[in-house]
């Protein structure tokens, strides 16, 4: 459990070990199994989406010229559950690029490297992407980004529920980190940054101010867009009610002291009811395991309350229809060591579709993976194509939430389980929590 005590200053007692421990089961308890099923929207919708990977810039140092970066440019990525996107992708970067739809289950045709080859400079590609689930996701072009000339930014992908959700408005908080040299250029991950101090941004800014009215309910989608590190984000003095993790609904629960812990790529949906006095301010604090710093604030507007009293507690978000139970007794079981490049784990640039699969399973089978981190630092595991349950130590049950990302401490073994619902070939990612560490991949097959 992450322990964040009362604060009189922007510092709160959270060291790196506590930060990492917060990524385990205790940080998300109490959650209960999600009940009920949402109705999927029409599969005949074909909204179009044009994205271009292009050179860009971002203001990362006050009073200095903007820092060159690479980004995905195009319209806002907000759709509804059941949409099938007609995606047109163009690569205007001087290096190959491939789209990575983080958290989207069952999209084997658009799966990077196994379903879609990297797109060369000047290339164009067209594909269709079915949005089976509502939730908060990411679209990235940086899978091949280790050691490149510039780092790449991800784009939030918001898939709205087809049922009404009782909030007044939606806000996205995209948290990113950067390593900026003295000459103003930014380092891509996979290279040693030396003693360069990280720069964090929120929605592309070094500080973000939000305003809300008394008794307003805001859905805050917190997205960890950082490349390697683990952080905690705290909304000081507010009750943060977690509603979803990694794009999948949870039974609502209060985040302890208004803080959530996020590994790279993790997403947390939270409801915040604003009940403070007009004119008051709440700092948004980021803790990287070494220190806390304010990166924004939420100000209570002086306008009249949006309603006479706060809304009643919100019910769970509509289910995306993931299975309520998993048959562990008859599961396919696989040992999957993590940590460091090996014959099996390779960088995305060296990935070959002809390489042996990490495992194969049949559609409809439950798979249990034993993940052992053999590296000297914590390692972040990400499963493409399916969401998983984190199993209890005795392998006699599971934590009551769904994940697609898990951080594992050195020497630790964690077991996860998922139902192989979607046929296809999907990636598995592994990366140490060190800026210089390489991103590594393997693949698995559902047949």
C-alpha cells in the first residue's frame, strides 16, 4: 500500500520501495468484481481517423526555445464503444514508425510488428480498428523509439460508454517525462541520460491549472505517458474515487489520501466531486520516488454552485463484458522469465515474425503466466491483446480488477491469468524502470 500522509508542504513520505509496492494488489484494494454487461454499439459505424507521425516541438524549458520532438498529429481521438475506425496513417518521420494501440483488446490485424509492419519514411497505411471496450487507452508511435534522434509523444484515446455516465465533464491528465540536454534537445529512451534531471509535463505543459465549480463532478482520466519511470500522482485535499484501471471498470473505491501510483502506460479513471469553498486551490502533486513537486492545481471557481448539493456516490461504470470467473484448474500454464535481452527477448527493431512464440494457446482457454523478474531493477510487463487478472500468492483466486500492465520487483514472481478470447498474434513487452534500459518484446499466439 502506498502510504502518503497529511501534508503541510509539497513533500510527502513516499520512497521508491513504497512507490513500487503501490503497483501491487494492495494499492487497488478494495475492489469488487464488476457485475453486469454493457450493450455493444453498432459495428456498422465507420468513423475515419487520419494520423501523421511528424516532427514537432514542445516548450520544456521556461524562457528557452521549444524542444524538437516527434508526435502523432491529427484530430482528437474520442469515439464510442462499438465504433470501427477507418484509420489512415502516414509516416513523415526520417525513421520507420508503427502505431501501437495500448489497451485495445483483440485487434490482431492492427497489432504492431505481428499484424502491421513498420511504415517506412513517406509511407501510408490504411486499417480498420474495432473498439470493443469503453475506457481510457493510448495510441503511440514510439515502439521503435529507443535511441532515436528525438522522443515521441503518445496520444490519449478515449472510448466513451454507450450508456449515460453521471459526470459533468471529462478531463484528461497525460503525464510525461523528458530528459533535456543543455543544448535544448531531448533524449529518446534507451540511452544513458547521465545526471540530467527529468522534466515532467502534464498535457504537454510544465504546469496545468484547472477550474471547477462547487458540487461539480469531474471524471479525470490520468494517463502515465512516461517512458520508463513509476510515479505517484496526488490531488491534495480531494477525495479521488477510482472507477477504472487500465481501461477496464472497477468497483468504485477511494484512493488513499487522493493518490494513485502509475507504471509507464497505466491509466486510472477517477471521479472527483468538488466540495471545497469558492476560491480555494488544490495542488496536483507528482512524486517520482525521490521527491514530490507540484505540476498543477485545481481551483474552485467563484461562480455559483453547479447544483445545490453534491451528487450521490456513482455506481460502477458499465461492464465491458470481460469474464467474471476464470477456470484456473484447466489453464495453460507458462513460465515467462523477464529481465535483459536474451535469445528470446529482443528489441522491437530486431523483432522477426519468424521467431518462436513465447507460447501458443487455443481460443477459449485460460492462460496462467508465471512472470519472474531476473533483472536487478523493477521491470514493467505489458500484455497486448487481452486484459489479465493478478493471481493471489497461493494461486487460489485473483485480485478483483483487470490490468494490462504490471510492475514486478527484482527477484519477484507474479502470476497472472487471462481468457484467450481473441484469435491472433500479439506482442508481449518488458522494460526495466531505467531510462537507459531497452524495450524488449516477444509474441504469443491464440489459435
